[in-house]
């Protein structure tokens, strides 16, 4: 799996989980959704995100 595919999978899953948690558990889980969104916007401009380094260390390829 490529890094870009893994980032989309992980961020999409994290957003879905945080929305469900904010609905069923506590509304403060919306902050996790906000953090993920800000990180995706930042990575669109810089072409780098912290998850990319983590995945490269785990053997994912570009």
C-alpha cells in the first residue's frame, strides 16, 4: 500500500470514529475531527504530515 493511500485510510477512519464518539460519548471528540482537518489542510500546502514519517519508518513506500 502506498503512503498516500494509507494516509487517506487512516484519516478517514479517524474522522469517522471521532464523529461517532462525539455523537454517542461526548461532544469534545469534535476537537479530534478539527485536529485531523487542520492537519490535512496543512499537509496540502507543505506536502508533508507527521503520519508520513511514521508510515515511512514502518516500511510503506511512496
